[in-house]
């Protein structure tokens, strides 16, 4: 498999729903080949089901 020459780097403050929404909007038409995520430890939760109130 050959790597594509175009790379997109995006920085977002993941403690802010506004920042997360902006990142998702920016990348909505992007196909991912590799996604690097520096995530903390959290209990198993279905994707998209954690509220902003619970995170605070």
C-alpha cells in the first residue's frame, strides 16, 4: 500500500465541545488511513453517548 502525499494535522482542545465540533466539521469530508489518538483512561462507553456534563 502506498501512502498518499497529502497530510492534514488538526489540533483541538478535547475538553471543549465547541473545539471538538469544530474539528469534526473541519474533517467531515476526510477519509482516514491513520488516526493517532492520545486518550486518557475512561470506562467503556458507547461512542457519542457521553454528555458534556458528565465529562465536567
